[in-house]
C-alpha cells in the first residue's frame, strides 16, 4: 500500500504509516493533512490492523505546518480538521517512532497518540508564539495535563527546544532510543500490543480517552477561533516574512 505523501506498510497486525514529504521535512500542507486522515481512517476500518505506528521519513519526524499554505483564507475546506478528527476518533492504539525533529504539529500530535518512542538525537518544539499565533490541536488543554500547568506555560511562552531526554522526563514521550534501533523498538512494542485481543484493547483505549473527548473538541474550537484572529496580524506577517527571508523577526513595532 502506498500514497504519495503517506506510505502505508503492513507488518503483521501493525500498520506502519510513514509521513513522506522529505523535501519539506514532512511538513503538512493541505494534501498531506488529507492523506494522513485517509490513512488513519483506512487503518481504523481494517480488521487486519490492530495497532498503528506513525513515523517520518529522513532525519525529520514532522516540521509542522507548511508556511506556504499558512493563510487565513484556508476556510472550512482545509484538511487540518479532517486529520484531527481521524486522529482523535481512532480507537486503535497509535505508537510513534519520533525519528527526528518534531515542530508544531510534530509535537502536538504526540498528545493524541498513545506510546511515543523518540530518537536520542530528536528534539521537539512548540513555536506558536514566535509565529504570532496560538497553540493548536487542543494542546492548550492537553499539554498542561501531560506536563503540568507551569511547565506548559514555560514551554509555550518561550517556544524553546525540548531534547529527547527532557521529553521523556516531562511525559511527552515514553522512552528514548538510539536512532538505529528506534523503528525496531517501536515495532516490537506495537507487535506486543497487537498480540492481545483487539476488541479488548480498543475498548480500553476508548475508556482511557472518553473523559477528555468533549474537552478536546471545546479546546480546538477556542484555538481555531483564536488562530484565525491571529493569522494576518502584524506579528504573524512579520514572523512569516522573517522565516522566508532567513532572518530574525522584529516584533518591536506593532
């Protein structure tokens, strides 16, 4: 099974989904959001799939949003809501192999997956304020739950890098693994889970997640509204210009 942007491979009862946009460091454009949504929905519907494993191609896990499509004109046809819906509604366990840098969505999606392995060289970052926008994917709600209110505030307000060891200590990831053994380790854990009765495992995941589903929907609605308000502001425009001009942004003027 293959897709231009998301490659799917069956390993026993484990469906491996590899984000495949190496020229853009696996950053998400509209087409990739839709490809990931389709891949998740297909795995959810396939009884032969007991567990999913998500990873990235090359030396990057996911560089987040493709800035060339970061526009307030995206509207309801944008693929991000479809991807989020498929991710949140998937009741099959999702293991990740974070093979490299995870920026923005490359970090926030880990708040929705179940067991995250990270390469020793990998780093994570939530750069939203530096882009003149706000957190997404319900991370304003889920990050404080995962790491605590003050840690979440510090991480979001500074937009600093989090190395692999700290990501484990914070609870964002489950274990740090040498990159050469990362996929093998993640696959072994996925296969261990897949060997258990799939109905019981999926029912357990639903129980683990049901308490937060409505709160996630509410958080996403708040974030989406705030995100639209921030897109196109002088801060946001300066941040995007600075990115493409490869310079430091100047937020001294409003």
